[in-house]
C-alpha cells in the first residue's frame, strides 16, 4: 500500500472527481468548496485516507483508497472489500 502525502492524495482525488463528472478540473473552486465537493463525490476527505492500493485481485491495476477506519473505496468513490489480502499482490 502506498502512503502518499496529503497533497498527493488531494490531487489524485481531484483527478478522479474530474473523470467522474467529466470536467477538466475542479481547482477553480476555493479550498473550502474543493473539500465540500470532494466529500460530496467520495463520501470522505483526503485526510481520511490512510493509503492507496494500486492493484486488486480479480480487477488488476487501479486506484483504491484505504481509509483510516479500514473501509476501502475505488477511484469513483464506490465501496470495495476491506480485505487486505485482495490488494497489491503481483501475479
């Protein structure tokens, strides 16, 4: 599991948000608006992220956010299995 810094997590979440809603960027918003927008789309904030997985068994490469409370979400904010054994194995 990767453990990037907060600014890297924020950037990754903004890129995912842009892809979800088909916008080029959301950075034109204020920092408070950015946070509210991210929370609305994902259901969590960058500071809630413990780490990022880049591979999941049965799905291959991708991005999964593991939260500090143990929950896992894919790059579109959809819940995923929290089972550690499913992530980051190289076949």
